[in-house]
C-alpha cells in the first residue's frame, strides 16, 4: 500500500530534526528508543504550565477544574485510542515498565501461588522479564519461556505445549523492540484464555505503528509508553479489564487513591484512582492527548505504509554492505532494522555513525536473553518513524560504507 | 616521562588531525597495535562492565611502579583504552591516585568518558585510580 502523506510538511512539525550533530544535519534513526515530539505536543506542555497548572481532583478553583478536565479528557482520548470499553480501565502510569510492575505486583501477588506458571517469550524486553522473575521468586512460581526460530518468530507449537492448567499468566510483547517482529497476539491471548490464564501485552513498540483494539484482542492488560508515540517521556498507561482491576489490591498507597483515611482503617477510592496514588504527571498526561490526535490525524495505516516503504528500501540497500547480516527477518515486521557486521563491534559502528550525524541504537536493547539466543552480544538498530526519508537511509548506507572502510 | 608529559604529547599528536576521520583512524590504529591481554587475565574479576562493550583491566606492581594491561572487544574503545594505559601505566601508585586526566577533554573525546553506561571507559579510569589508592595504602602499611 502506498500513502498520501506529505513527509516534508510532517518534518517541519518536528523542530528537533533541524539539529546539527557533529557538523551534519541530524539523521534520527533511534525511534524505537523514543520518538521525537511534534510542535503540537511541545505547545500543549508549555500551554499547560503557562495557563492552567494546578493540582487535579482537589481544588474547586478555576485552574484546578480546567486541569482536571484536561487530565480526564486525556483518559477518554486513550480509551478511544485503544477502544477500551470503560474510561476507568485506563490507568495512568510512568510507562510500560511501570504498568507491567503494577500487574505483576498487584495481580500477581494476590492471585498467583506456589507452583503456578507464568509464560513469557525469548524476545521480551527486560521490563517484561524482571518483574515476573521477582514475582516468581517471591511466590515460588515457575517462569516458562516461548522459544523462537532463526527469523525471530515465536514458535507457536512450543507455546501450545507450554500451556497447561498450571499456567496462570502469559505476558508477551506485541512487537519486539530488538527485531521488529509483530507477534500473533490475538491467537496467543485466545490460547491462554482457553486454559484459564490471564494475559498482559507489552505494547511499547506496537502502539505507534499498529491499530490496537483491546476489546477485539480480548487481552486482560495492555501496557504502553507515550514517549514512543510522539508523546511525552515518563508517562504511559495500563489498560486492564474493569473486573480484574476491581479485584486487584492497590499498588501504591498515598493521596488520591483513598476514599477515607482514619488511623484504624483506610477505604480505597474507585477505579481508576485506586491505582493513581499521589499527584500524577499532569502536564505530560495532558499533552499525551495531542500526540494521539497527531497520530490519528495522519492515520496509523498511512504511517505504517510509509514506514514499511522505508523498511523495504533499507533492507534492500543494506544487503550491499559486505558482511552485514540482518537480525530479525520475520514475515510480519514493523520498521526496525537490526543488524550485525562480521568482525565489527556494534559500538564501533555506533560511534562512527554518530560522527556522521546519524543516530542509531547499538547494544543489547535491554533484551540480553534474546541476544544470547542469537549468540551475539548486541546489534546496531535503525528504527524508522513517520518523519524519516529515503534520503536519510541513503546517508545511513554511505555511513556504513565509511565504517567498513575505516574498520576494514 | 611524567603523567602530564605523556598527556601533553598525546594532545600534540592529535593536533595534526583536522577532521574526525583522521582522528578516529588514528584511534583505530592505536587499537589495532595495542597488544591483546592474555586470555588468562580476561577473568570475571578483571572485567569492567559497560552496557555496550567489555573492557578488561589487569594491574600489577613492578618494583615501585604500578602497571596496567587492558583490552576491549570494541576497537575504538581499545584505542582509547590504550591511551589511558599509556598515560597511567608505570608510575607510582601515589602518582596514579593523584593524577588529573585532562587529555581526553583537550582532544575532544570527553564524550567517551561521559557515557558511563554505554562503555567501560569511565569505570576503567576510576578502577585505575582505585588501584593507585589501594597499592599506595599497601605500601604505607608494609
Ligand atoms: C518492548 C518494550 N517493552 C518495554 C519497554 C520499556 O518502556 P519504558 O522504558 O517506557 O517503560 C520498551 C522500551 O524500550 C520496549 O521497547
């Protein structure tokens, strides 16, 4: 599919793309780590602080009402973004990691017991490994791992073999940050539900590329970060089915999450506030709405079409680099190009590309078990967003030729 | 030569280069020429963990002088490591503990020392000085 986006005009929405790095115009290919923010989002942030900064859900004055209303509008906006049934199913968090920890802690500690099994996959980010390891250690649960093939796709047969009546929870990444693989999560969710397990989807990488409908997916939890969807840093949401969230104990105690406090007993507030102790990240929550408006105005299918063109072009172009091997060749992929070059350390590639003004990510991408699976210590990763261009990919290719020449 | 004389010499070496390419080619050459650390010293104890590349550092006393050998799996880091070894190895523990390294900044490579999490260089420098302090304390106690 081709698209009708005007990329030049989109680029002009992102002031940071004009930065000059080491004397060259910046090429920003580290979008899987975090995307840049459009002017609209920057204006929303400063607009909040300039015009209606106030603490929410407390004051009765004008500013407090305006801030509260903007904050709750963002919740509604996220509800629509994920097609959640109820707005109180949207819990504001610090990001994907925070949301996963919330579930592992509040759901896991209440409902999992010794001998129960939790399934994750080989391609998980450390944020979707460590919270489950901590839970398993505390409760005596067993962690099982879905293996992958050499292309970087989950082995669904093996997954089915892992599922038993002991399986109580499945937590899997929607899109792999290190490989770009899009996992068949709908099928994963169905199969888990068939044995009575609950499912969390780590949506950190999916949410800027793929339309998400949590009702259609029927996932129990979905965690994401706004900074990967052209929105602010340190802010995300956890979606959870209402019945489950209601059944879970609070995760953190403090202001906002209570109904009544006496020294004898505290009664907890209702959803979603039960999980939002303390003054939240109001400015970033408010600005998040604008990031989603921006994405939806362009249209995710349009964005994906452009990004897929870039991925296809880049995948072809890098094949001319001697000794280069792509890690992650799944049939279903987002615009992530992870690669290694024979005999060259990924850090050397990163340093020399940086000298040429090109930002890629190098290292293990917080997926060390996945790197071990491929017998490598890391990769170089170029990940593309809506504002990237073919010309920029040409600069990457030239850059890589230079790296080869200098290190050859 | 004193630690500062060696630093000054490196600074003037780098003054010859007027673009990033020749500068990095020089560092890469240093990395290639730097003798590899013998496998027996590439131990868990000697490894300095960065997020991206690994650095190994071995320290030993040779008479009154503290000497270093090191290695890295990334070539540019290896070149940078070789410079740190060149500057600091073969001085007394006290001189090493008290040293003030300014050459990286002057050569315009300080970003490599700042990225604490992505490479082991800053941690390596800290470790070299820590050896200086440790061996200094030992010789005072002896
Ligand atoms: C797949 C995946 N999961 C989780 C995370 C963690 O996101 P955050 O650091 O925003 O909590 C990331 C971000 O790097 C990611 O790519």
